[in-house]
């Protein structure tokens, strides 16, 4: 399955999948939940360098997916 990001202004809530991006509403909800948790954590830590935190998270996820242990 290929990931498709949301398309601004084209999202739909009817049925089981969004007509804009094609992802299931369950997948969209879970993704939003993970992002919200990461944002909450960064805010709790009061990071001054949020770009570095975001880049670190993205690189860490990519590394784990490419080299699962």
C-alpha cells in the first residue's frame, strides 16, 4: 500500500475512505493521533529547536523502517 497525504480542501468524511487522498478514515484518525502526541511531547519538553526535533523523529522512523531489528 502506498501512503497518500491529505489533499487540502478535498477531504471527505463519507464512507470508509476519503475521496481526496484515498486513505481509510481509521488510518487518517490514527495518523492524527500520533502527530498530536508528538506535538504534545515537544510542547511539554518546551523545545526551542522544534525543527531539529521534527527532523530527528522523521529520520528515526525512516531508519527503523529501512532496518527493522
